[in-house]
């Protein structure tokens, strides 16, 4: 009887009974950027359609997947550490399958299978559809490896299975790959050529999420500002896509990442200003404040160009939060170049920055033709100076919010207190305030009365 009922339910849900009854469970760990989080959601969808159920408990899994990042050497070191752990689990469970997917799989290919004793399935970012057939190959004792990069794959027809449990915020990948070839960066080699997804599939996904009562969507790409879809009469650039998405979904807030300074047009900035439901936050990685270093990095903009883009943001979006990525100790960086980075930080007054030491990546132009000649100690010292300055600027900026009120989307309960909500304002700042009768997913006006280095603390404004 239970079997019949279950069969009926699964049939009603359009799921294959035999596959589900096979009852295999997968566990997935994701490292790296938001694009990887979105990719893991696509992978979850591919696996679900092939009868796998997701588990949060690694010990219950028949398949462990690790979605990897290659951007810096330490990102790969972490994954090797996790693979050691999976090997331990496999010792007591020989039928367990392990899969390494994403950027590190793409970079190391066959070498990963040879080096790693769990004999993992190795799948690059454009081959996720092949995952079920590769798992079958592994089952029959063959190698499961596919690292072919595609010029077309966007997974536009796959509805991801969202990883976040609160059903409030979702990612939508609008494009894949990158054509920019920054000389230090591994991304173009491991994620392939830039390609944009059909705008109709993106808009359909936003409307589906709105129906499911999601509240916020982040449009993702390595360089979203260069989004460009051309098909017969239909031409859509990023600004047009953003405009349409925001107009058609007034119940949703929109964010996007990452912007490239060379492609951040006035048109995009004005589109942001036009729509109250486009969040007022721009992440604009600068990398260096020195035009000489920017040229060596092949960033395709100068210090002056970057400052012009910052001025345009401040003019049209005076309340916007501006954040950035800064890399220190790139090949041939002098003390003078470093001082230029510090002075640019003073000029922009970033609200937040992700700050890194340059890490040479095999195969990139910098690794091939430039000397990684800034000593490790100097890189560390410069990074610390950058972090110290940014900490001061962030704190100062946070203090300026005291007395102001913001619309805050409640994302859940504060980690520090069961009695407080935590959420984000349009500027992407984390706000904590006492619970009353609101619930997760509500947007509430909150007046800020104090700040910590990471958080704004306030109270709901009563009308
Ligand atoms: N596409 C984005 C852009 O153009 O800025 C970001 C891509 S990357 C995933 C994120 C950041 O990692 C970069 O902005 C850069 O600061 C940093 N990064 C990339 N390659 C690096 C390297 N070889 N060493 C250290 N940091 C690196
Ligand atoms: Fe890497 Fe540059 Fe592309 Fe960003 S824009 S992913 S830093 S190559």
C-alpha cells in the first residue's frame, strides 16, 4: 500500500519511480565563487533527474562531489585536504563514489585521476550533463572523465535546485566563461570562452522564482556587464536585461556580480538608478591603483578610467555601496605602485574589499612570461597595509549609517541571538534588529543606532 501511494506521488511529481527507488544519495561541497554555488545547483538538478537524492550528511552519501576553485593555490590545497578526508570515508565504504567537478577538475584533468587514490570522476564546468553517464562508466570499472569545454553550453534549460534553505535569495547564471584574459587569471582557461544565455530563459527563471515567493535574485557572470545576446532581431545587452527583469518582477530585488570596470557603462548605472528594486551596490574589482600594473595585468583600463567610473557611480547613485577586489604583489609591483593602490583606496572610500596576495597560476600569461619577483615578505607586508587601511575606511563608512533608515530584507535569525533578525539592506550591508511580529522574507524599515566592524544594528521603524 505504501509503495503504491509513493508510486502515485512520484508519478504526480513527474519523477521516475525506478530511479528514485534506487535511492542513491549524493552529498556536495562547494568551494570558490558564487558561480560555483550556482553550478552546484545545476548539478543537483541533473542528479535529481537521474534518481539521486541530496543529503547533508556526508556519511549517508553514495556519491560525494566536490565543486572546486583554482583561482589561487591555497584554494586547491583545501580541496586536496578534503580529498584526503573522502579517502578515509571510502576505506570503510568501498562502493562510495567521489567526483571532483569544476575549475580544478578542468585544470588538472587526467592528472587528478592519476594522483588521487579515490580514482574520482573528473568533470569540467561545461560537462555537468554528462555526470550520470560518467558515473555509470565508473560503476563498470572505467574512468569517468569529461573536461571538454563548450562554446555554447549555458545550462539555460535546467532549473537549478537551490542550495539555500530559506527560499529568499537565489542566483541565476546569465553567462559563462570569460574572454578578458587578465594575465594573472586562470578563469578563461578553466571556464572557457564567454557566452551569454538566452534572455528569455533568464526572464522565465526570474518569474518562476517570483511565483515561488523568492525575494532577491543575483544575476551572475565573470563579467556580467559584457552580457550580450544576439539572435536574429533580438539584441539584448546587460542594461536591457536588467531593465526588463526589474520591470517585470516588482516583487523581487535584483543584484548582480561581477562588474568589470571597462564595461560598466553609464547606461547600466542609470538603469540601476531608475529601478528601486535594483540594489544599490556595485562590486567593481580594481586589482591595482597603478596604471602600469593594470597594463601588465591586461585589465584594459587605467587608474584614470577607473576613477571616472567611480565618479559616475557617485553622481548617479550617491547612496550606493562600492566594493572591490585588490591584488597585491603582482609581478614588478614597486613601492610606488603599492602607494598608488593605497591612494586610490583613499579616493574611492570602498565599503568593503576582498584583498589577496598575487598567487602565480600555471599556464597563465603572467606565469609564462613574467617574473613573480615581489618577495613573499613584501607581498605580506603590502597586503597587511591594504587590509589595515580598508578596515579603517569600512569602520568609518559604517559609522555614517547611524541615524539612517534602510529597507532590510529579513534572511533569517541572527547567529548571535535567537531574539534578533538578520538581513541585508539594498547596499548589501548586514543589518541586525530585534524580532517583533515580522517573518523571514519580509522587508522592514530599520533605523540604525550602532555598528560593529561587520554589522549595522538597529530597530524597526514603527509607522
Ligand atoms: N571576474 C572578476 C573580475 O574580473 O574581477 C573576478 C574573478 S576572480 C574569481 C576573483 C578575484 O580573484 C579577482 O578579482 C582577483 O582579485 C583574484 N584573483 C584572480 N587571480 C588571482 C591570482 N592569480 N592571485 C591572486 N588573486 C587572484
Ligand atoms: Fe579572471 Fe579577468 Fe576574467 Fe575576471 S575578468 S575572470 S579576473 S580573466
